[in-house]
C-alpha cells in the first residue's frame, strides 16, 4: 500500500467517523470541525516530532512507527539519506587519516603552501628540519625559514630547479628542496635529506682535486728533464724516438690533469657567482683564429651569422673553454678538406652558439652519453687525435653555470651540429657596436 | 602573519602594507642570520674568501634597512596608525635598527677573522668562539621566530637565555687574559679574539632588545630596563 493511499484512508476514516457520530448526536458541523481540528493538531505534533528528530545529531533509529502514512515515509527516506552521508563521511575521514599518517611517515619533508606562501599543512620530517610547529599553520613559510637562498628561490618561481640548502647549526644537515605547483595556485614544498650524498660528493671532489694537484708537480719535473734529454739525445737512433714519445705522453697527461682540475673547480661553483657582460663576438673571433691554426689549413673554418651586437652575461674564461672545446672537437673529428662552421645568433627565447661540421658524425646511441667523463665513441680513434675525453664534460659544466642547454644533432658520415642555447635573461644587445662593426665589416 | 590584531581594516591596502613591513623585516633578519653564520664559519675555518663575502654583503643589509625605514615612515605619515598597528610599525622600526647593528657586528667578526687567518691558530682551534657563536645564532633564530609568530613567551625565554651568553663571554675573556699573561707573543691574536667575542656578545644584547620590542608589540607593555620578574609578569597578564 502506498503512503498516499494510507493518508487518504486515514482522512476518509476520520470524516466517516465524524459524519457517523454527527448523525448519532445530531451535531454534524460540530463533530466535523472537532475531527478536523484534532487531525490538524495531530499533524502539527508529527511535524514537531520530526523536527526534533532531525535536530538530534544521532540518527541511530527512526522513531518506531508502524503506521503506513506520509510521515513514516519521510522518516524512512531522511533516515536513509543520513545513513548514506554518514557512511560517506566516515569513508572520507578514514581516507584522509590514512593519507595523513602515510604522508607523515614519509622520509621526505613535505609542506603544502597556499598561494601567499602560507603553510597549509606539513609532515613530521618537514616540521623537524625546518623547525615548524602546529601553531605555525597559516604562517608564511618565508617568515620562519629565513635563509636568503631559500627566499630567493621562493620568489624566483623557477620551479623546475632544485635548491640545495645547508642548514647551519643543525648537524650539518643538507636539504635538497623543490617547489611543485599544483591545483592552480597552491604549492608543494618537498625537501629531501641529502647530507650523506653531499658529504660523499665533497669527498670525491676533494679527492680528484687533490690527486690532480699532487700529480702536477712530479709531471712538471719529468717534462723539464725530458726537454734537456731530448736536446742531447735527439739524434740517438733508439733513444731519440723513445724520448719524443715520452714527451708527447707527458704533455697529454698534463693536459688531462689540467682538465680534471678545471672540472672540479667548475663543479664547486653555482650559477651567477662570477658573471660579467661578455663580448662573445670578439671572443669567437679569437677562438676561430686559434682553431684555424690548429687545423693548419686542412679544413675550411668559417663563421656564419655572427651577431656582432649580441653579448652574454657570463664568465668569459669559462665560455672561452666551452666554445674552444666545441670547435677543436669539430676540427679533430672532421677529415681534411671538411668544413667547420660556427654561428652566434638570437633565437626565440634567448640566443644560441652552434658549431656544425662535415665530419664523421656520431651514432645516435652514443649522443646521450657524450658529456660523461672519459666517454669515448671509438676508443682507438679518440686517443689517436689526442683528446682527453673531458672536453664535453667541461662544456656541460660551463653551460650549467650559464643556465644553458646543449643539444647535439648528428648524422653518421655526414656531420654533427652542437648547439648551446642560452636563456633570454642572459642576453645583452649592444646596438651601437652592431651598427659600427657591420658598417666597417661590409 | 598570525593576526593577533584580530580584526581587519576597511582598507585592505593598509593591512597588506603592515604585513609587508613585517615580512620584510623578517627577510632582513634572515640575511643577518646568514651573515653571522658565515662570519663565524669564516673565523673558525680561517677562510679569507668567506670573510670577504661577509664584508661585501653588509651593504645589502644596510639597503634593506634604509628601504624599510622609509616605508615605516610613510605608513606613519599617511595612515596615522593607532594602538596595535602603531606598535607594529614602531616595533619594526626599532627591530631593523638592531638588526642593522647585528649586521655590523657580523662584519666586525669577519674583519677580525681576516686578521686571525694570518696568524697561527691556537691549539683548541677556536672551539670556544664556535660554541659561543652557535649559541648566539640560536638566540637570534629564536628571536626572529618569536617575531614571526608574535610569541611573547618565546621572546621572554630568549631574554633569559642572554644571561648564558654573557657568562660564556666572560669565561673566554678570562681565558684570553691568562694566555696573554703567560705568553705576551699571543697578545695580538688574543686581542682579535676578544674583539670578535665582544661582537658576538653584543649581538646577544641586540637580540634581547628585539625581544623586548616583541613583548611590547604583543602585550602593549614597555619592559625595557625592568627586572626579569617584572618582565615575566607583563607577559603573563593578558592584554585588555
């Protein structure tokens, strides 16, 4: 039976009873109005009971009611809705709790930041490392984590970079931090403890630097004596060639040590430490003339589209070694009669230096590993041309210090193209210079 | 900023101006903290390059102070703040003054470190200076944390901590005096050491001053030149 029908039956029964008793007592209008009034009061009472029940926070039970009327139906429906929402709430809070306990147990530190950099939530590791407490929720993080490097990182909004932060006074803790934007204008600050890795890195770097440094002195002595010996025994049939070979290898070793020292020096630097405006066109002119003398007329070395008004913010000495390395590589890996072309120009979003050659090329599987130290595509060939295997490593480090990227395109047998791209904020225009030199140059 | 002022102004702009000077005072504090830490490291390790960096960076502290000073004055003139807003502006004004002096003390330490890097290192490798210095750094960190959180209790705790620094300072002073009497050749080094620990001790005093301003800001009571008991009482009583 539907609740509608139940209610209709109730009313019909009531009217029938009123009519009947009205007929018996001969007071029809009175009995009907009393019955209707009674019905109204009862309905109001039901409504009151319902609102009371809704107010009670514990919807454990529907009031026992076996009647099949509209009220009972409402009770049942509301009861079901409340049960459903309660179960959903429970499920959500379980989920949230599970999430929070697992995030709190993470070995990494996590801080959720709002758009104004105020702290929304953080886990245990982050609280411990950064000295945050529960009362700091809603505080701006840069008010409590005040390291200038951190504040710079927070304001720079370069979220693809990571920040290495040495926390003094906290047991030499070294953190690697990264900010990840999510959900529109919120940020997640993730911190990792890299103290161990940092210590090992420092040890390795110190070792390489010290070992190279210690090797340099004995080699200098060797080289000195070899020179005198060669002067005396140059024409000796068996000693002469041996001594010359020794001298060649000694100078190669000295070059190697010099490169290693340079790499370990570059590794310790951070971008922006020793930057000055660099006149790249002039620098390139110098490097090109040096490359020509290295090639000794065996190759055509020319420049193509050198933007004479384009300067760069960076370190001249470092840029010199990077560009010179790329050009000498091109000469070394290009057979006689080949062509090496350098270019320096503005491109979308910055500027680029590129070296193209018509050399032997590099098989594609080697390209991604080229900048590793001592990585050689063809071991036999590389040592015959006399490289140290560190050139591209140096290039990579120099580019890192200039926030630049290196890309390599190559077709085996046809040639290669090495491209260094520098970001827009490092480029400088010297318009007047450009006009003057192009006038005289034409 | 944890808003103990509890209400907002009709002018949102004013709110954000007040918040901005508070934040920037803390940024300046962070820079000063870094300067002391670097100066201390430079001294203990005898690192000449680090000394030079600290000395060169001092102008950045000064520039921050000048900028903040101007902005505080501008707020005073244009907004004519009252009650807790006025206290905030005044506190920032005084705090940056002390922070700037702390920055100067850091350069003093760095300059002494330059001299000390040239002479022979003592047997204990400046361990006593390092300990004192770390205590001072911690003190300043707690001070600025209290300023960030507007936490009068924490500020009170720092003013008590300062007494420990004074004691350690005196200990080092006595030790150096004994050394000078034993061997007059060490007088030059000892004097440099005394100068630098003196600078560190002064930093503790400046931090204590800042804490007194914080109590003034939060509780509205002037606690300068009062006994520790009076100070504690001022912090305990709620503000009307």
